C-alpha cells in the first residue's frame, strides 16, 4: 500500500495512470465500435478518454523546464553519440511540451487566436523527432552490448554450442542471421532496461506516425501501442532499476 501511495503522489505516476486509462479506453472503443448493444458504454468510454487526455495536459504543465534541465545534463555526457541523441530528444520533448501547453491554454479559453490544427501537427512532429532520437540511442546501446557480448569468450562458446544444435537454420537463407539473432536476444535478455525502453519507444512511435499521416494505422493499433507503452512506463517508474540510464 505504501508503494501505491508513493507512486500516485508523484505527478509522473498520476500522468502514467491517466495515460494507461486513456489508451485502454481508446482500444476498448475500437473493439466495441460495431456492437450496437454497447453504445452507452462506448459513449461513457469516449467521455472518460477525453477527461483523461485533459487531465494529462494539466499534469504536463511545467515539464518544459524539466526537459530543458535534462538536456543541460545530457550535454555533459562524455559519449558523443549519447550526448547528441539524448540532448536532441530532450530539446524536442521540450518543444513538444510547449505546443502541448499552448493547446491546453486554448482549450480552457486562455488563448483564442491560434491555429489549433497547426499547433497540434507541430506537437506531433516534435514528439516524433524526440522518439526517433530516443530510439537511435536505444539502437546504439544495443549495438554496444552486442559487441561486448561477442568479445566474451564464454559467451562465444555458448553461442557456438547453440548454433551447432541446428546448423541448418537461417544460414541457408542469410549467412550469420541465426548468430545475429541469438546475440541480439541474449543481449536484451541480460539488460531488461534496454529491452523495455526500446519496446516502449517503438510502441510510442505509432502514435505520431498515425497523426502525421506518415504511417496510417487505426485507432485500435494506436490504443494498443499506447496502452503497452503506458504499462511499461508505470513499471519503470515503480521499479527504477528497470529504467534505462542515462
């Protein structure tokens, strides 16, 4: 119970619970869209989804400053690739929050004379770029892990033993594919924080891709991916050891 109270007392914790609820509603609405007997339930879910989205915008006020401070910290990283990727991701996230705050101000009547559609597209563009840079960081970290594992003598022996059990698999089609996949899976298995962060960013990527029209999916895919990434976000916030650092 203490862990639940501590989690919900954080603005990030409440935001992630709201986000999971929002995308769970979106997925449920998609699954029930053709069920005429569930029209009242669908209407209630749509209302709940809208309220969750509005609540999250309120929680995100001030996150621009947090993202700028995070960018200042990542600029000090000695690894140039991580420095570039994380700083660019944080700066684009800060721009995303600015657009999001402007849209919130318009929705409550504090600002009127703005183009909502334009600001919404700019918000999605910044979110998309932030995710691309975060995924680039993930790929870079995964490649580093794979390189380290490949140099380990005991791991190479384990991999050779594994591949010798089924030598005909994959190599007939693409040479070394089986070895590559084995190395990739073992690297991710030994570093769950990297695996979770990569999966989360891939799932999140479908949201701006759909909004920007770069890859049109449907509300069901967006809802499912949003729900999966939200659950991962809740897990990593509740268990800091599963959060990828820096």
